[in-house]
């Protein structure tokens, strides 16, 4: 659940920053490579949800290889995503 909450918050930040970008997986897999302000927000959401970078990377990898896990995460994350106009 912590990962789903973090995923919802992080995906909202990234979609607000660049709504026309492709899949978020590449951007969130390495949050340190994002623009400084976006990176800080993403890393704060990850940390505030009790995850470290290693856990985050493992869970991202699992989402990539397991479509059922991805679906569950995305469904659980929906309440934490901020609608974008």
C-alpha cells in the first residue's frame, strides 16, 4: 500500500510537470535524474511513504515484469492521484 500511495503521488507530480510525456516508469525509476525541483518532490513522496531508493527500484522493476502487480498498484494509487486539468 505504501508503494501504491507513493506511486499515485509521484505520478501526479510528473504528469503536472510534463503532461505529454510517455510512460512514467523511465522517469520515476531514477528520480535523481529529473529536474531538481521535481526530483525533490518525487524523492520526498518516496521517503514520506517509508520507502528508500533501493526498495523503490525493486518495486518499479516488479511493476515492469508483472502486469498483474502493475494493475493492482495502479488501482490502489488512483485515490492519491491529483486530477490534472
